[in-house]
C-alpha cells in the first residue's frame, strides 16, 4: 500500500531509512542473500524515496535550523511522560509499515536491547538499547521525517563528502556561507563534539532528555548513533577530543545491535516487561519532560 505523496515526508515509514542503512552497511556476518524479484522491486522503489528524503534533509538542515529547533524543543514543555508512556506514544506513530511484516517501534527497541543483554553487557547498555530511538516521538509533535531520522552530521562547518548523498548539500544555504563552509567553520581543531552542533533529529533530542541519568558511554551511544560519517567513515576526527575518541568505541560497539538485530521473530513483550520495569526504575525518574 502506498500512501498519498507528502513532499515533506517522502518515506513510506521511518523504517525505510534504517532498511537503507542495511544496504549501505550490510551485516558482515551474513552471506549475500538471494533476493527474489519482489524484493528487488521494493528495493529500487525505496532507493528513490530514500534519495528524496536525503535531498530535503541535506537542503534544510542548516546551522540556523538547528538553533531554532533547540530553542523550540529544549524547553521540554511538550509533554510529561514516563518511559512507558513514551513507548506507548511512539507506537501510535501511524505510518505505512505493514503490520504483518514490519516490527513496531517497541519491538525494534526490545530486539536491540535483548541482543545486548544476551551478550552479557552491563545493564545501562541494555537500557540504552531499549530507549535509544524514543526521540522519534518528535514525529508525533508534527516534525517532518527529515528533522527526526536520517544520518546526522555537524552543522556550522563544511559538510563532508563522506556523508551519504553529499551532493545534495549544494542546495543548502550554509554550503555557500563563508562562516560555515570551511573545514572547521565556527569550531576549532579538536574542540570536542560537545561544542559541535549536530543536524537536528531523534538522537540529539533524546540525549538532551537523558543527559543527567546515564553514564557517559550510554549518552554517547544515544547522541551519536546516527553519525555514520564519523563512526563508520571517520570524517570528522578533526573536531573530536580525546574523550570523544575513547567514547566512540562504545558508539561503534552499539551500532551492530541497532542495525543487525531486526529478526522477524517478535519479542514476547509481556514476558520481558518485569525486567525492563526494574531497569527503567533503577536509572530514570518516574516522569520525564519531553
Ligand atoms: Fe535511531
Ligand atoms: Fe534504532
């Protein structure tokens, strides 16, 4: 089923961006799968919608745009919710996923966190897997897809050609703005990523909500999990300090759980709930401000 075309929201559903990541960064442990014709057809249609998605993302994610979104959302005056209410809220995201094939957002979160738990990682790492995409509720506050998902990248300095579809940055006003289009732009060499504004989306938003509650490695995973041009391509090491370099080892450790745990088997949400209730209560306050 194809939804009516909405020029601001070209993806049929948010998972299309993540499915596309899988074709860019296939699971190294999986042998190349034989694809049937239907799959190929779906893939080629997806290439076009994902391309259009990146065209508008790269055109509109400017330094000033990020400042305006920070101003709007970092007041946290939209909604007060527990993690559980946020999870339920995220699941009201009505998009064009096929409920028979696609997993809903909670299932993606649980598959990620359960794979982390199965590998015996610390409990805050498991919790991070469980909450890492909750920032996608931005969509439910009326934000367009291109300001919620997609690879993230620094704004305020030159866009790297290592960013996917970087040719689309030519349409971005910052591309020709001499304050922003040099290698360092408004930043200084190795200033540290904490000084650097990233393109606006679900990663930065959730980081800002969680920053007082979780250990640094968890916060780096949340904040930079979509920063593929760094954690996969090392395009912005010149902006990072020593702490960033050290912490990015955790971001890299997290990435395969995010990308490669989407099994068609649905996790038994009811059976897992008691463990996760305890985990959430251990680290997070009862209500959080979104
Ligand atoms: Fe994400
Ligand atoms: Fe994710």
